[in-house]
């Protein structure tokens, strides 16, 4: 799509020292352009707000990835191409700053696929779409935190666990959380999802200490089995009090 800009800033300090890119979900197939009231995109607004609060005053730029198409579209991997284009633009504007990708579902798949960009130091994948055939060698040396609800009926928690183990074996530093009682749309326990993604992003950027269990899991290597199904604790003060976006059965 001529003239398409994949990167859109939500927070842009005068002298950014780090960045977070947020990637929403989509569909398995679809060439239509996401509209301004795209529900998967609106769902990520709570994450942007939580990350903004968590990183306030730390010089962190926050952007979102705008897709040309709603779908992944098989080998075209359109969402991953847009993620790569956004990272290219980010590096052109900000230089070499540590960057964390936060992606939901198809956006999680795109984040994991494009994490080989030299700016990317970490990925927070939320209910990611992780086909068994997807590569993970590109994650070598990256910090990867994967969260999945145990009631997800769209993307499989078991596939995320399998991908996490493969990524660790390929040289990534991996931690996995299970969000008990939550499904694919992140509506149940939405505040816990928001707070966890924000705190983990800040931790991966070195702005705050990571939870101890996450730090221990990220230190494991090779075929070590631990730290891939940690229970996500409930936060006392939840964020994300806005009206939840309705579920879409074809969304990934």
C-alpha cells in the first residue's frame, strides 16, 4: 500500500532513551485495511495507557504498529512485515535505543517474528498465535515473556508453552505466565493483563526490578523446563476500567 506508515507514536519524548511498540491482533486471512474503530486496536488502548503510566518520566517513546491489512495472510506474513517497517522507522528517528515489543494474538506472532531487529531487546507476548511451524531462532539473546489465559479458545495455551520451550532451547531468555480464568479477548482480569504487561515492559527495559519469579525463569537456558507456566498474580489496583471491546470469533 503506497504511502503507508506503519509506525504511529502515542508518546514521543524530546530525547527518548528507550521505546515500546504495541501490536494489536487481527485475522488469519484478510486484505481489508483496519478502520479507525478497529476493535483489536481499541483493545490495546488500555495497555498503552498502563505502559505510559509505568514509564512516565523515564524518556520512553511509545508507539503502535498500523497494519496495511487485517490478516496475516499465510506466507505474506503482512503483520510481521508491518512490524519490521515500524521498527525501521523507529530506528531512523530514535537511533539505537532498547525496544520492547508488546503484542496480542496476531500482534504477538508479529512481535516474535520481527524480534531480530537490532533495537529489540525484549518481547511481551499476550495470548500469542504460535503455530508449531513458526521459527524461533530470531529470538536468540532476547528476553521473551509470554502470557496466556487458561480459557483461551482462539489461540492455544499449549502452543505458547511449546513455542516458549523451543525459543529457550534456541537461546532466548524465556518466562511464561498463565492467566487463570481469562480467555483470548483479555477482558476477564483485564486490569491484571494491563498492569503485568506494563510492569514487565518496564522491567525488560531496566527501569524497575522484574518480579523475582520472572527473573529466575529468564535466567534458565537450554532445555530447562521451569518458569513457563507461572501463575499470574491478581493485582490489588487494576487498570483498564474502560468499556471492554466485544469478542470477535475470527480474531487472532
